[in-house]
C-alpha cells in the first residue's frame, strides 16, 4: 500500500474516533441531559464523520486500488493527491471548528477547502480511471 494511502486511512480512522466520541457525548446528553449547549456539537460530529472519515477513507482506498500507470510515475501526479490530503484534513477541522464556535465564515472556509480537496483528487485520479486491460495468451 502506498505511503499516502496509509496516511489517508490512518487519519480517517482518527476522524472516526473523534467523531464517534462526539456522537457518544451527544447520546449521553440525550439520555441524561447535562448541558443544552451540547447539541451545538451535532454538526461537528457530522462534519468529522462525513468529510474526515468517509470521504478521506474513500480517497485513500481509491489512490491505492485504482490501476497504476505502466511507466513511472506509477501513481501519476502524487502532489495533487497529497494536496487533497492536506486540504481535506484542514477543511474538515476548520469546518468543524467553525460549527462549534458558530462562525459561518470559518465554516465556509472549511467547506471551500473540502471542495478544493475533492477537485484536486478528481484531477489526480481521473487519468487512472480506465477499463482493465486483458492480455490474451498467444495461440499455439
């Protein structure tokens, strides 16, 4: 597995852990209310799980599993995928932080970074999306 895929999957699992912890806190607050302001964390929970976990895990697995090129560089323009990795993590954290403090501006900046991460990754991965090449054995 390429190093970038490893980092994407590991970081996605970190987002999963934090997102589930926030979700557990919300569920605990629902059963035994301790603070009505805890519901402000709902969008933080959603942002971390959708963008930080699901989207990043899909990107990491796609980077690893889609067909590679025959000639080097085998994974194409890896700087675009690395940029997407940085943008999606920064965007998810900025967006979640913006949701937490109630700042629409920071949330918009985070969502823009997430969008740019998707664009960068799509530009990187598009040339690798191709039909599988079948090699027919020579006839005897």
